[in-house]
C-alpha cells in the first residue's frame, strides 16, 4: 500500500486575516487567517508522507486588498503554499480575461503544468480561439503515485455583475467534457483521478455518480462544510471545506494498484490553537501596509468603477448592534439561504441612502462575520468587494414580485442544475411569505411594501410603481440590482458629482445610525429539508419540492413593527 494525503482549501474569498465565527458551530472567537492556515499545512507536511495541497477556487475576490490589487495580494501569499492543483472559481474572473491570463495563463507557474498553482479547467474556453483557456487536466507524481487532476471551473460566470465581466470567455455547464479527459488520464495510467470542481457540492455529487472513474472530488462554491466526507453511489469521496480559510480538509488514502483500499477524512478548524506562521504573518502585514493607517497608506483607484479609496480600510466607520453575517445552517431560525443579518443591513443602507421604497442586495454567498460593536471599512469590503455603484429606478409591483420569484427558484429549485449560484436576494421595505415547496412562480405570497416615507405596510400591487435601489454598473446601465429597469436610472453620486463605490454609500448610512437590521423579513412557511448526508447544510442539497412539511397557513402578522 502507498499512502497519499490530499489537502483542500477553497473559497478563501480574499481573507488574509482571521475573522470571528458567529454561527452556532463557533465560539465567537476568530477562525481562519492565511498565516494559521499555512502553519497547519506545514505541520501536516512535516508529519505525513506524500502530501498534495489543492485550492478549489474563489481566491482572489472578497476583500479590499484583493480588489485594489486585482488579486495580486492573495496571489503573493498563496504562492508560498506550494499548491499542486487549482481550479478557478467564478469570482476569480472578476478582473477580466486579460488579468486572469496574466495571473494563471501559460508560463505563470514554476512547476507542474506551467500554470500558477497547476490551474486546470475543462469547461472554460477562449471565445477568440475556441481553445481551452487553461489545461483541462494535469498529472502530479508523488511517492511513486501518479495523481490525475481534472477541473470544472464554473458553470455560470459572474451572473451578479453581467456578461461584460467575463467578456471573451465561454463557460459550459453540463460537465460534458469530463468523459474524454478522464479517458485521457486513464491512458496515462494514473493511480487516482481527482476532480476539482467549482460547480458546488449538490451538482458535484451528481457529476461523480455520472463519472464512476472519479475517486475523489474536491468541491467549492456553496460554502458547505463536510465534517464527514460524502460518499457517492459511485464510491467517490467528496469534500467541501467552507469559506474564508476557516477550514482545511485532509483526506488520507492508501492506494493499491489504482484502488483506494482505505481512507480517513478530517475537516480541521483553523482557530487560535494554531500558531500563525511568522513568515506568512510578516508578508500579510507588508501587503496590507498601503491599505491601513500609517505612513505607508496610499490612495487606490477602484479597478471596476474608478472610485478613489482615500480612507485606510482599518478605519472604524460605524457600529452594529448585532452580529453581521450570512452563514446559518438550514435548520436554524434564520437560514442563510433565506436571509442573513449582513445582507439585511446592506439592503437597509441602500434603501435609506437612496430614499426609495425598496432596497435590494443580491444573494451573495460570500461575506464575512462582524461582531456587535465597531464596523471597519474593511468589513464592508468583505461584503461589497466587486466595485458596484448604487442607482435608483422605478419598477412595477409585478417586476418586484418576479425578481423575488426568480431568486427563490434559483435557490430552491428541486433540480440543482437550475440553481443560479446564490441565495435569496435581500430586500428592505419588502416582506413576504416564502413556500419553498411550491413550483416556480408560486413560492412567494402575501407581499407587502412600505413606502419610502416610512408609513404603514401595504399589499404590493402588480400594476403600481415603486422606487427601487440596488447595484449598478456603467457597463450595463439599464439594469439596477440585476433587474432590467425603467429607462430613467439615477446613480447615487458624491456631493461633488464624483463616483461613489457602494461601500461609501453604506458608510454614509452608518454615520447617521448604527446597523440594527430587523430579522424576519421573510416568513418561511415550510421547513427546509433535512440534511441528506448527515452534515448540517446551508442550502438544501437536493432542493425543495412539494413533499416538504409546511409549518402553518396563518397570515403574516406584525408587519408594521
């Protein structure tokens, strides 16, 4: 028997430093931090033979340091980790095709397949040539074993921004490329085939069953945590390791003649018991110097909207009365797939600063945790790291209802292939009942809206017009919050007419009041399905259908409070 240890990190989302874990599985103390994560990897390598580390994407987006360096800050640190194979996530394409090629194209990696971190993706193509943007697969040798890696990068690009963000790149969504590349790896006599996939845990389980030659799947995108590895019907071992560098998955294998004879799996919590690696800690401190208070701070130009960052990101910009995050498990009172305090807070800020009936914030899976107390500018950048501006427009009640229904279907459709890559959008000034077990277009009911003047809540009228505020990009000027809008769009600007990044809009809100987002904007009248594989789930892995349990049929009450 030959031992092999595979380590997985993924969905770092720009987090260089630790952040608290405010979910029920945390103590409220800090977890993560790349210096701690590296120290754990280094310790395992010292104690274990034949170790390969993989990175499953969404690395270079999710923080101010990532945004204003177009990913370089994260690249400079992760370069030290000796990553054997990497699959990019959809957010790794945030800075455009050319920047992606600069970071991960041919010649960017010192070893392996010649691409930084051994990047692979079988389903991503250069539209100008029709060729794969990255090698679809690679082979790494360790301890006399030949390990074949094949990648699935993303099945949807960056829906939240628009097709302009990935102009020149085509993504396929059916994993149809896999059989051919798996056969090619088998022809190279590999001992194990490992799929690195950013399709998300639910889809990757189906993909593994459809391709039984795959022995291991390292999954990302949904931010699920497999404290116990999932074993598919085909026998594949599947892991997903949460987000923000707070977890490291370890899979110990014993291989005999290309077969897994024995395996053990652990999901390590990267917490304060791990002593941070001093070299990585120094590097992170150095990379942050131009962004934090001190003589080395310099203004930065937002690469997406041109706004100027002229405030150190460790500046306290306000207070929050409650913990801010969106990460609760599906069985908890405020499931992240439905609602979260951080998303509600940002929707509140957008609505208040824009002076509209409804404030809208997309259902992003990424974000950080912020304790009750001071809010720093860098916290806001963890929630809003993609360079939007805020704009207002007018929508009909029918358009608003349709937007909520689209979001609900993209989150809870019983077919994971129809999911749109996020959770339910957050709304301020809008409340409704959600029955996740209903069919598409029938999940939302009893929708009520509160006009901008702060009056009473009233039923949403399909033909009535409502003022609406949300994300806006100059590259797609007729969409607000992703909704094709009324021809009249007004962008929220600085007093001097300059560009305001959405973080500045939220800062202006915090100057006037503390964050104290009201919960319960969505009345969930169904119980989300129980976990399928034993691990607590954030988003139900098999979606929701009409067989799930309804709690009651009572009308919503207390909407004016």
